C-alpha cells in the first residue's frame, strides 16, 4: 500500500464565497495525485463531510477493507 496523506479542509469557509451566480453546489480539488486524500465540507443542511481519495483500484479495495474493520 502506498503512503497515504489526508488533508482536512473543513475549516476553510468556501460557503461564503460569492461569485454572483448563486450559492456553491459542489466543490473538489482540480488536481490530485496517487496517495492523496482530502476531507471537504458538503454544502447541505446536514453538515456532512466528503472524503476524496486518489488510489489505484487494488489499493482502494484494501483501504476499504481496513477502514471498515477499524470503524465497524
């Protein structure tokens, strides 16, 4: 499994950015490299978070298995 680097962008307030065409619907990073991940706020009323990962398919399967074993 490659090194994994996850960065949290939860405290960055993109919701108040105003480009004069309405509120934000979706956000993501334009460029990601293998082994990188980001936690971003979802702009909905429930305050959910979005985790984006850039992993090869075989590595992602191992990550999911380990993640669910640890978090039940």
